[in-house]
C-alpha cells in the first residue's frame, strides 16, 4: 500500500483517480488546487503525487517544485492534456517521474504509480545497503573478522533494508542488542528512534502498560493518558529483548500488533495505528517454551520472518584480539595489544559470558594496570570457567568445590604477583585484609600453600 496525493482542479477527475487507486489498496488524498497540495506536502509522508499540469493560480510545475523541495524522494507524476507535451518534457527535466496525457487509462495510471513507488523503495533499500556496507566494518558496530562475524554482518546488510520482523537468537552476552542496533542503523528507519525493552526485567502488568501505554483512570496511579513504547518508537524500531519471558497477555497483544499494525492503550477502546519495526531476541530455544505451553506458537511464527543467529564468543576465538583492542581503545588505551601468552590463555577459555564477559575482563585489567600497560598478570580469567583445551591458565576444570576453587584462585594470584600480597589482592579485586581473612579461613599459609 502506498500513500498517494492526487491534485486536479477538475473534481470529477480527482474522484475517478482516487477511486481507481483505492481499489488497488492504496491510501489516497484528493485535493482540487495546487496551493492546497503544497500545504499537505509540507508534512511529507506521500510516496507519490499525481498532479494536473494546468491549474490556476498554482500550477503543476509549482506543485512539482514544492514537493521536490520538501521531499526529494517522492515521485511526482504529471497529468497533461494532449498538445502540452513540451511543457511535460520540461516537467521531466525538473524532476518529474513521468507524464501521462489525457485522456488516459486508469489502470495505466495505477501501473505507473506503482512502478514509481517500487523505484522509491528500491532506492531506499540501496541507500541502506550502502550504509550497512560502510558502517558495519571492524571497529565500528560489530567487531571481528572471523568467518562467523562476516556471515553475521552479511545477513544484517541483507535484512536491514527489508523492514521485515527479525528474531535474533543467541546466548546471553553474545551481542544480540548490538546486532539489533546494527539492523536499525542500516535500515531506512535509521533517522527514527531505536527503543530497547527487556521483557524479563519488567513484571507483566507493567510491561503491558510500558509497551502499549494507558488511558487515564485505567488503573490506580494512571493520572494522565500516556503513550507506550510502540507509539514512542513511531517510524523507528522497537527491540523486544528476551521475548520468551513476556507473559500470555503481552504475547496476545504483540500478536495483534504484528498482524494488524495497531494497538489499544490499556483501558482505552480506541485503536491506534503504529508504524514500527519489531526486532525480538531470545537466549533460549522458543520451541521448548512452546512445548511447555509458556509461549504462543502463532506468535513464534509471526516473529520468525527472518531468524538471525549470533554466534557465541567461543565459536569465534580468532576475534579475541580485535575485540580486546577495541575495548582497550574505548578505555583510552589506543594502540595497546595484549601479550601473546595472554591471548593464548583467552583462546583456551570457554567464555560462558561471551562478549560481555570479555568486556568486563578488559575493564578489570585496565583498572588493575593503572598507569602501566596491561600485562598478563592483570588479565584474570574467571574461576570455574570450563576450558576448550590447551593451557589451563589457572581456571578450574570439573572440580566445583567452592573452597578448592578459591584456594586455586588465590595461589594463581600470588604466583602472578610473585608473592606480593597487595598486588595479589588487587588482581583478585579484594582488599589485602580480605585476602588474609580468606587465606586464614581456608587454612592456607602465607606463601599460599
């Protein structure tokens, strides 16, 4: 469906053209003069404008110039009587998409309009693809040159211009929100808001009012009308993080939005149209939630228009060095690299917290290093993280005994600090006094034995 403005000083012509275009499913506004057309064009939002050429006092050339000045991408089709072809050619040179001579076939007019709208959409998609290609390189939004990272970037570039609903799947901390933001940034909606909401962090009753808004008096404390996030994100993207945690009431309303593109605020019978792209994410298989009857199957398939899988960090170990440099640069350590031995230890680690865990580790190392360069002794992998093989680096394996792992961590810190208890405590993120207390509680000697 396209939004079309029809302009002609012959009222019967406006009526016939509008009827023909509405019959094909388009939204049509008809006016009977150039001045009125320019007022409506001020607000933009039209995909195409059909204007008669000879009108007074504001003619079709003035309408063409005004529309192009306000909205260069809007296609303008000029309608002219036979014998005014020279003027129509001038209109083409001024930026008109096409001209049609009267009398004309109404199906032909509709076909030309739909061609113009399709061309406008294709141009927008091409611009978005160019933004995606230039804006998603290393060090920008998605960092990494592994095959997995490049595949993800390629999929983002494909889906971003399409305006399709996307379901992003991946483990916690893998970068699902970054992926969603990258889709938004590379889409024709990039100029409009990107709003993220974590469905797992808000109770269902509150989530419903946050998403859909509410009417004054709908519940205790609703003192005024309030728009929800679907309305606040108008023209942009709404990111529903951890969609699997939404309750049944919210799921039912989300299904309606996806099917009909309209909402009702809580306590308000008025339907409101919404123009928003929905991107959802999940860190667990929704198929299991469907089997457990905690997630609607019909909503699942509405979301599954374009599934996108974000790989865990353990599947892209070659990106560790680039990611570490990226986070160090964000912390003001431009040009710093981690030692080769440190990277080998990191590549052997399983990264259960994914990229978020790596970012936290780099920030901790930055704090421990102080004014000195980040060294191997400052990069302390979390206790209990399983290894993929290779050097253990002091990480615990299958032993889940808390005291044993605490002893292992303290011994590792003391070894890296060459016995210096103050430095060992800093490596552990605790005070020297706490370190002594822990060692005494664990029955450890001062040398860590």
